C-alpha cells in the first residue's frame, strides 16, 4: 500500500504528492473512499454506499486503478488529499471499464447512470475522445487542511503530467454551486465548456464542464 518514493514536496507545507505503487490496502482504501465520497459528486451518495466506494477504490481494473490516483500524505502518514485523473482514450473503452466496475461492485444503477453520462459526454466532447485528453475525475482535500494551497498544487502536478504525456487538453466537471472549486479551476486557466443535457437519473443539481488547453 506504499506510495512511490518519487513524489514532489508541496512548497512550504511539508506534504508530499505521490502516486501509489501498489493497490491500496483496506485502511488506505477506506481513507481514499472517504475523500472521494465527501467530494461533491452527488451520484455517489444516491447510488453507492461508502463500502461500495471502498470496493471501487480496491478494484484492480477500476476507474480508481491505484496508478491513476495521486495522493498527498502528511509527515505522520495520514492521507491529506487525492486527485484521480483518467486518460480519455475513447468512449467505448471507458464504458468497458465502467461496466467491469459496476459488475464487480454489483451495482447496476451505477452502470446505467454512468453509461448515460458517458454517452452525452461522447456527443459533446466527440472530438476529445480518443485524442489523449486527461479528465480530472476527483479532487478532494481533507476539510481541516483546505485553503492551504494543496488543491492548487495537486492540480498543477497533474497538469505537468498531462503535458509530459502530450495531452492536448484537461477536462473536469464541477457542481455549479461549488463556488470554491470553480474559483480554483478558473484561476488555473480552466474555462466553461458546453453543459451536459440534464438527466433524471444523473443529477438534480446543475453542473459545469470545464476545459483547459495545454
Ligand atoms: C476544492 C478543493 C479541492 C480546493 O483545495 P484547497 O486545497 O482547499 O484549495 P487551495 O488552498 O489550493 O486554493 C486554491 C485556490 O482555490 C480557491 N478556493 C479554494 N477553496 C475556496 C473556497 N472555499 N472559496 C473560495 N475560493 C476557494 C482560492 O481562491 C485559491 O486561490 P488563491 O489562493 O489564488 O485565492 C477543496 O476545497 C476540497 O477538497 N473541497 C471539497 C471537495 C470538492 O469540492 N472537490 C472538487 C470537486 S470538482
């Protein structure tokens, strides 16, 4: 469950950003799941129990594959923040992965809602699918340490990785009501992208897609 040694120190904080070098054990998966669950993704709370999220995080082939999750630990080894980025390869491969996740979790509702959203995304971002763009799946900093530059540092770190991988753009989705996160993304150069058509399965709250050219 160790994090890679080759991390990057967040200036002035003593926290280290790194990528996990092996699948998370039960304890760490629980901490990651808690951060994912606390982030503003309402579908998780409507469709998934926190234990389902733990399973999703531990799923070896899942959207939380350990190699895609960036972690921030404090000096005592406590998880402080996570960021999960996903390479947009093509719509069908993401769907295949999500189908596997949903089967593994035994949560058919998850499959239905995500499949529908991906279908819309593929329509809206048709030109992005398959061009190696990076999508930020989840960014969350533990509540007691928010406002200290950790979120911004994680975002910059992910952006450098995306640039190294020659990704043309980064995309993300944020709830319209999440003013703090939107401000962070705007300050980092993300701009509003076309909205997703509303889905009665997917959300009751408006959300905003954002995009940054790299
Ligand atoms: C959004 C979140 C990731 C930001 O991380 P953070 O470490 O608290 O943010 P930072 O300290 O790096 O702040 C960076 C910038 O974001 C802005 N910001 C962050 N939180 C803000 C808030 N609550 N209100 C207003 N602006 C905020 C600040 O303007 C800051 O820029 P500045 O210093 O140039 O003014 C964090 O608050 C969080 O985990 N929230 C809950 C989960 C969530 O909403 N995730 C986003 C899902 S899309």
